[in-house]
C-alpha cells in the first residue's frame, strides 16, 4: 500500500505542474468550474499526504493496529477519494466550455486525473483487504 501511495505522490507532483501551467491560461483561470476543480484537487492532496503519513508511521513500528487502519480509511483515504471525485466532476463541467475543452493542457489533466483515480481506488482496496485480514476475532460468550 505504501508503494501505491508513493506512486500517487509522484503523480500528484507531476499533476500539480500541469495545473499551475494550465492556470496561467486566462481562459482556464476565469472558468469557475476549473477553479473549483483546482480547489478540490488541492483538498484531495491534503488528505492524501496525511494518509501517507499514517501509513509510514504504521510501517515504521511494524504494527498495523485495526483501529488506526480503520480511522485512516475513514478519515483520510476516503476523504481524499471524495475530494478527487468532486475535482473530477468540476473538471468535467469545465470541459463543457468549448474554449476549455480544446485546451491541450486540459486534455492532459483529464488523462492524468483518471490515472490517479485508479491508483486511489487501489489504495482503498488495499486498505480494505488489510482491514478484512486484521479484523479482530469475535469474542465468544459463555
């Protein structure tokens, strides 16, 4: 899972370069949906970076505590995924504008965010698998 999160960091870093380059285009900078896309994407990165910190801490101590992992999934990874979905929705709305749709940077941003969405899904699936395998056994009552 940590490898996926580091791969996602690499994608995020490259994607931010594309966003800042695209934001220099006045047509894009004045498009409300594109601005909303940027805001949600930056919120996604905030949650992603926090969830990676939890993962590294868990790896360093070599103990994946069930409650910590569940909190990680609930509070950061799923929140990141939610922000990414909102960002994607706004990017899709921005593409409805013909001037925005024809911008080559938008085409690149669209392709990159779909790849990052796939990685985010794999992160969620990995966490869910870890949680399923580490779920505490039910206590039997006398």
